[in-house]
C-alpha cells in the first residue's frame, strides 16, 4: 500500500487538472480606501481586526469588460446596491451613498488603467475591540481591481457534482447577504468537488432541494422551459442570475423560479451556471450523469447554431450576455457603465 500523504485531507494535486490551475492575484497600482486612493501594498489590516477573527465582512465581485471603444462595468449600481443591502443585514453602516460607491469604482479602474478587470469592493470591521460584538470596531471600505480570467473551467462544459455539504440553512447565516463568512461553506463545497475531480459542486439547501454552486447560481432547462431555484432555497440573488432571467424572457422563454429537486438535474436537457466570475458556464455532467446528449451549448460556439440542438438555450443566453457585456450587442437593458480605459485585450463574444 502506498504511504498516506502527510495531509491526506488536503487537496490532491492532479485530480482535476483543468480546475486546479492557480490564479494568483495580479497587483495593480492603487486601491480605494475610505475615500482615498492608496498604494496597493499599503492596503493592509491588523491581525487583531474584528474581520480576521469573526468573518465580519461583506463584499462584491464585479466585472469590467472591454468594448470596441473603451471599457464598461457590468451592472455596477446593482452590485453596489447589493453591497449596501448585505451591510444593512449585518448592521454595518457604510458612510457612502450608492452614487459615491459607484463613482469610487470608476475612479479606481481609471486610476489603475486596467481593463478588462475584476473589481472587488469589500466592507469590513477593522481594528478596535476583541469581543464578538462589533461595536467599537471601525467600518473600513476598500475597492480593488485587477485582471482576472475564466473562473469555472471546462472547455465544452463543466463536470460537476452534488456536494455532501448543504448550503446555509435559513435563519442561520443569511444567504442574501454576500458575506465573507458564507464562503467558509463555499470553500467546503469547492474543496470537496476539487478533491473528487469535479470542477465545481452544487449544494442542496437544508430541505434537500437545489440551492447553488459554491460561487454560482444554477439554471435547468427541460422541454424548452427554464427553471432556477427561488431565493428562499438559500441562494444568493445573483446579478448574473437576474441578467440571465431578463435575457431569457426577452428571447421569449418561460423562466420559473421554483423549488428544484436534485434528480431534475440528471434528466434535464441543459444545465448551466451563472455568476460574475463564471459568466454563463454550461454544465456537461452532474455526478457523472451526462446532461442531455453531452454537448452543452458553449457561448460563442457557432457550430451548434443550426436548428434546435442540445445546449441551444444556454448558448443563446450566453451569447446575448457576452454580446451585451462586450459591447457587441445593444445595451438594451441599460446594464453598462462606461469607464475611460482602453481595453488591453480585444473584446470577443
Ligand atoms: C454563492 C454565490 N452564488 C451566486 C453567485 C452569483 O452571483 P453574481 O451573478 O451576482 O456574481 C455568487 C457570486 O458572487 C456566489 O458567490
């Protein structure tokens, strides 16, 4: 018998080759902190900060896309409103208005001149007192941006599993708040998937119904109808989820937000993830059960555009989403906030 690894419970390199590629953060020049742009390397917090011990942060993940002329942030006000909502749930008073926060995002992107990019606003409870009560620990607001590529791997569709970890139960950790602490649960889901050779895990809610991926919302297509879990199934109210629903309805599809049993994924015609990081990612298999004919609709893939084929609805929604985000289709829903930075890479949909 081969000797046991020293840390057998840790990640096993080589299990899921595609997914396990490291994605180191690429530093930019400035980070926005409480109203000022400070050097990237000076955006530090003390180890005794409240957030380090008790997970007291709320944050956002936003993408800025390259356009044929310049760049644009995707659904900036909606993201910053969700940040304010997350903070409200945790009684964190952010001393900035929605407009000020949106302007700060534009400022930091323009100062760093980095686009396309990922934007990470975070509000945290800083250095003050050691007690669990957050009273006496100051609120700190930071906004960083940096280049970031594809999040969920899987050329031709992601192979995912149902996690043995449930998503947060209602009235424990609020799922509608995008709080740093929720991502301890996400890490368990993601690490388990990784170690078992899947690119991502889908968690059930406390009642055994589909909830969401570790960092994505889930959609299921069957007989031409699109289904997604309700927010009451412990799912985050994803901005991309909302965008996919709007696009699908605009394209004439029926979208139903409803409880979804696990087995509905196995017999679906199509399954896909949505998320700022994942964008629209088709899923090829769940628990090694092939979805549809195993040919998911990859956005941008023209080979499957003749007639109705498996994956067609995913591809159409993904194409429209990327088309709008990259400025190649009309911004019919008013989702883009322009920034004055020329895209470093050519846009593609
Ligand atoms: C747990 C979870 N669900 C869903 C999503 C998708 O949300 P959005 O489309 O706003 O990025 C994310 C990503 O932020 C997430 O972390």
